[in-house]
C-alpha cells in the first residue's frame, strides 16, 4: 500500500450526532478492523520509507528540478488514470479478492525495485516506472478500502473508525520518513525498498483471513461501462459533490508545489542528507497528528468552509516559508504547520465527498474525488517543477502561494456546507413496479408521471421539479423533461428515459431518504386525490 490513503483522513464530529457518538477507540474492539488498522499503519510506514528512498535516489541520479518533480507526478498520475475504474470494480466485484490482487501488485513492484537497486541497475526512468506501478496498486486499493470500512464496524462506530484510520496514517507519516532516512544512511536504498515490499504482506494476510459477510443482491451486478456511466451521471447531478471537486482542484493544483519541491529545498538549498530530509517529513507528520487531535475542537468553532479557507491560507504561508527560510530548525517549525494545514484540508474535503455519495455509488464517487485530487497533484507537480527549472525554486513557490491565496476565493461560489442535513440512506418506501414479463435488457424505457397543479403554483412547482430532475439523473436517467398540457391547463407531465428495464429497476433501488424528501415536496403541489402513477413506454423489439 502507499500513503495515498491519506485522502481518507477525517476526524470525528461530523459524521454522526453527538448523542449517538461512540468512543473514539471503540472500533478497535472489532477484531478484523483492529488487525487491518495495525497492518495498514505498518504498510504506510513502509510506503513513507519508500518515498524517501525514491526521492533521494532520484536526487542522487539527477539534480534537475523537473526530474525530481516528475517523481511526484509519476506517483500521482495512476490515481488520476485508474481510481475511477477501480471504484467501479469495487462496486461490482468481490472487494476482498480485488484488494488482495492490489496488494500482490504492490508487492511485486516493490520487490522488483529492490532487486534492481541491489544490483545497481536503477536509473531515473526505472525510478519513475517503479513509482508509477506502486501508485497504480494504491489506486486499485484506495476506493475499496474506503468502501469496506462500513462492513467492518457498526454504523455508530463509522465516524470513530475513519478517525482512527486518519490517526494511523499520520502516525506512519511521523515515523516512516525519519526511519527511512536513517536506514537509507546506513544500509542504502535497496534496504528501504525491501522493507516496503515486506510491509505489504501484513495487509494481504489480514485480508486473506477476513471472511466477508455475504450480501444479498436482488439484481445482477452492473456491467463495467454501464457502471462507469452511472457513476459519472451521479457526480454530475450531485451539487454537494461537485462543490467538493471544485474546491479540491483549487487547493491541490497549487498545494502540490510544497510536496514536489520539498526534496529540492532539502538537498540543494539546505545541503541535507537523507536523515535530515526524513526529519523534515517527520515534522510534517507530527503536525498532521496534532491537527487530527485538534480538529474536532476547531470544527465546533468553524464551519467547513471557514476551516478550509483558514487551512489553505496557512498552507500558503508555509510554502512561502519554504521559498525563503534556510535555517533548518526554523523551517522545520514551519513544516509542522504544513502538516497541520494539510490534514485539515484533506479531512474537510473527504468528509464532504463521503457525505455527498449514496452507498450504492460510494466507491465510484470517492474514486472521482481521488481522480480529481491526484490529477491536480500530477498537473501541479509538473507545472511547478518546470517553473523551478526555468526561474528557480523561490519563484515557483511564490507563484504557487499567490495562486492558492486567490483560489481560496472559490468559497464564495462553491460552498462545502451546502445541504447540511443531506441524508443518503436508502429509503424503504421507494416506488414499486408491477410484475411484468419483460426482458431486463429491453430498452430504452420512457417513464412518465402526470401531476395536477393549480395555476398559481405552476412557477413554484417547476422550480421544485428541478430538484426532482437531479434525483432522476442521480438514479440513472439519461434525459429528463417536464411539460405542461396546453389543452388542459394545470396538467404537467414529468418524463425521463433510462437505458433499459434493468436500469429502471436499479433506479428504484437507489432511492434515498433525501430523494424521498424532495419527492414529498413535489407531491405537495399535486391536487388530485390519487398520487401520480408511473406510465412505462418501451422501445419495440
């Protein structure tokens, strides 16, 4: 596994009401969660050690800022390319087997890099390929790892469980870099790469031993490309999730400069060895741990948007410090706040993504979030590395700092606290369909509902129907419209199309409490005694 799992960082206080909150340590009473948590901490320590080894080896082989920044790009690009397909697979295949495959992939890639390093065949290209392959394994595992947490703990323990994952990741961030730098100094990079390969085996062993509870599916699994389209339609029709994605780009496109150029500052500007570079990363990890501990209190004082802006400006200030401060311990003090701000931003954005995704599409929605996150990191790393090559590291960091300060203004248009009472639990009161002898693959299917509305309510009704449009699209509708009957004033017809009869059955299964709430508001305008009844039209064979 790789430390990319840090995008899961959250802290308690937003997932559940205080009255229902479990003890912060209660999820550790669940045996599988406890073993997986310990194994993941060890694996992430290995991943951070590996990052130190890769970055430092690249610095040894090439002093070009672009080459060093490309390590960050090679580590981020697989998430951009493969996170969405991985999220789709996590929603439609056996997650346990898929996770085992991803761990085997990472082990083979890490073992291969170990062998090449031990025999002295490592080149800059080899390092970039190895970083890409290991990150590809992380891209496979990240969406399903997020999706299985509710299977390991009770709903009441979910918030503390995710918070414990955050704590574990930050513990590994504090230990891994310093330990990696120490081993690198005494044994060389091949030993660091070997320990990273071995650290993966613990996670694989826990997953192999875990016996997942069988789930009952009334409908057959989705086909891959249909599932991709369904996930993208959901994201497009989910306003809260879209806001999260915009804010993700706004922060990480510029924040990537701090990570991409940190190795260059350590080696070229401060003249540090691998041990000193590891200490700098350890300060970032300690800051992140402190941030994870203090964030619940901060969230009581600041809403998500204000906290996001304050953390973004703090991170921008630490990039400015990285550009100009060349006193080792003073810069480390600033890097402490880098970790603090980083965890605040990550947890805030991830909580926004988690709460805006329904269970049936959660892995896909979070995969889109990961794709945007790492796409921004990849693009940003390449931009800031190229800028540093031409104009110098301080100029590149100053431009990134200014960009992040300006990007904070996105809060004025794309707010994270939109719809604070959003409830995406599956509704048990969804619509039913008559038992029809129709082949599931027949389609497309046009579904229509007729409403009787008072003329004075027509404008408000059509505005309310825009929310219903999003409901239909999130469930799988290809297109949607509402029409007024010009011969019978007050009669409105809602119509939408789905790809097949099976897709309509899935649409009904995906009905959430929030969808029901919107439908109740729409039905409040309906004046007829009988509730609107669906009419189905299907394309002839």
